[in-house]
């Protein structure tokens, strides 16, 4: 299996990585690999606990599956053949 060494992590990132690993009982490398899978769209797994004040959570970010479901729901509107509701039908 390939290996990846990441240099120059800032202390805040390292602390968050260690905290997530300790919480989930796995090595920091596992959390890092899961984070990379998530970042590249290969997984929708929530790999680290979120702070309730995280701005992404507060603004309502959708998961990939929620986004796909929304796109699918919008397809119905593309098949409707009508103009604005204030125009009279011919």
C-alpha cells in the first residue's frame, strides 16, 4: 500500500487530528486517510466530530447524497412547459 508523509502541519490541525483519533480509538494516520477520501469525494463518512459552532454546520452545508437528491428533485421542474403564472394561456 502506498505511503504519504505530510510535512508542515500547523499545531491546530495536528491537535484536531490527534483529538479525532483519540475519540475514535484509531491511529492519526487512519483519520488522515479518511479525511483525504472525504476531501476527494470518495466517501461521505463524517470522519471527525464537528464543533456545533462550525460555520459550515451553521450555514447548512449539504452532504453529497443530499445534494444528489436535491438535483434529482429539480429534474421534475425541467419537464414543465409553462411560462410565468401572470401570462394568460393561448
